[in-house]
C-alpha cells in the first residue's frame, strides 16, 4: 500500500492539478450526449443589457424499484461495474455515486479507499468537496433575490459594485451568471497551481477574501467585451457572492445556508469560509508527486469562495436538485431564466449556474465541479423526479481521455442503464 508523503520542494514531474480535475468534470459533458441530440438544442437568445442602474453507515448499493421517468432502468450491476472502473485502473483512489428517484435513493455505492494510509474503504455516505457545483447553490440564492425584486438580471455590475472590474459599466448580472462577461478568471494565476511546491507546502492554507480573488483577476486583461463570447470564469461567481453580501448584509455562506441548506434539511452540506476540514466520513484527496502521494484534503476553501468552496454528499446533492428542478426553490420565471442557455461549443450549453446535458435517455440539468483531486457531477431531470450525484478523487491520470470515458460511463450507466459504448470527450477548460 502506498503511504502519503510530506511534500518536498525537490524535482517534480507534471502532476495532477486543479485544471485536470475540472477538465475531467466538464469535459465529460460533451460525451454524455449523442451529437445529433446536442446539435438539436437551440441556443439561448441574445439578451440586451439594461440601460440604467436601478443513516447507519453501509458499503453496499441501495437498490429500490422506482416508477419510470427520464433515464429510469433497473440494471444496477452495470452501474456498480462502471463505478469500479474508476478505481481499478488507478485513475482514482475512490469514487462514490447515487441515483434518487421520486424522492428515494434507488442506488448508492462506493469503490476504492478513503485513506491510503489505513486502507479504509470509501463510504457511499461520505462527504466531499463539490467545487464548482457550489455555483448552482449561489446562483439559486441570487435568483431568489431577483424574485424578491432586490435586483434585476440586467442590472449593471457598476451599479452594484462600482469600479470592481474593468468594463463593469457594461457587464450585467446575467452575464456574470452565464459566463459571458469576459471577466478574467483569477485561477489562471500561478498562486492557484497545485503543481507548485509552494502550494503544497503552505499556499493551500492561505486565506483569501472575495475581494482578494477579484483583485488577482484584475492582473489579467478581460477575455472579450461583455456579451461578445463565452468563457468560463470563476471570478464571475466570486462577484455574485459579493453582490449577495451587499444586498443582504450577510456573508454569501450564511445566505446560502439560510435560504437553501437549512430549509431543505441538508445536514451534510456546508459552505465553509476558512475551515480546512472536510467534516464527517470522507475520502481523502491526493496529489501525485515523484516522492509519492501527498494528502491535500486539508486546505483553505477561501481560495474558491463563492465559486466553489462547498462540501456535500450524494444524498444531499440529489435532494437539492430535486427541490430546485421541482420548483420548490425558485419562482417559475427565475427557474426558466436559469435554464436559458448559451452554446459554448461541441454541444455544451450553460444557463445561469446550470449546465444542460443531453444524455442517451433524455435531458438533464446540473453542474460539474473540480477542486484539488476532487471531481463532482450532479444532474437532475427537468421534471424533478430523477437525480444523479457522484464524486471521485482523481490521482493518476496519464490518459485524460480514458479518465473522461470512465467517469462518463459511470454517469450514463447510472442514469440510463448499460450503453453500447461511450466516446471520450474533448478536453474542455470548464472549471
């Protein structure tokens, strides 16, 4: 058994970094949909900007018969085998996934080990860092404020956070939510490169305020004029967090907890500010180095803030999506706005904190997430009846395409049943 080591500053070959984790999380989206299905999806319409400023632990899969709905099937042995396909080749140290149908978990399983030192098996009920899946919680919170007439989606950023970034007089709230703002992504800065010994040795424990992250993004030029193109930028959702704080007088973490986590009874979901701990039973995340695996589970989540600091479980994520897509968290107008998508190529569609995914068994909505080592995917049917959530701790990924294909197979098999074959997607920079 391989034992994690203390990081050293010696020679190191390229290792798994955040960009790889998030690329796997996002790149698989294009592989979930047959090309003809993806091409049939209409692009979101251009939007003019506003002119002014106004249970006991268990380690076996749960299998319960459920009524048919998009993606319904009953072949969970294939799903179990697909999940094992993440750890058998060594792509991941652990993987866990679940499917909820009509409010009940009908399948849940885990594979691999939670801790390389002890060999403890991964727990299907375990918690994990959800990365950018946090964005859907944050977007839902902001859209609740829109529904309360606290702001409008076409309000200018300059009116809410004056002078905060270049082009703020042209950027709208909607453009932040759907990544058409052109604001530079702060994570391109070397400080967030987890290949660097400085990050492993202590940089991962540094505190960042939301404004700190925005200031880092300002070191880089805008990617394009607002509304002219699409490019994923974590800075967009840091700015959304700042807007939530300004409008409510509470931190974004508190507001998400008050409006979503507590009302839904998501007892294993947190939006931490600075705590480095992953509460409850959880799989550790590791970075591969020349001297062996380095445990990077402990880190300061403020490096992601409102763009990706969340922690949750498969049970809680599926509960959240069931409530969101079932219409229990947003008014119809705001939920419809959330599902107005922008085409960003290769059959990938992004709304306001939701990604549209056309699978072999129907259309699903959700979000991918990536954090050092951790990769998350949550998807739900538009009718709110069926949901998938999964997490894997990537470790040794010499072949990204193969890792994409393996994780895609888990998702499509769990949602749709065994498939004849799943092509690996192209690399995508979504974080």
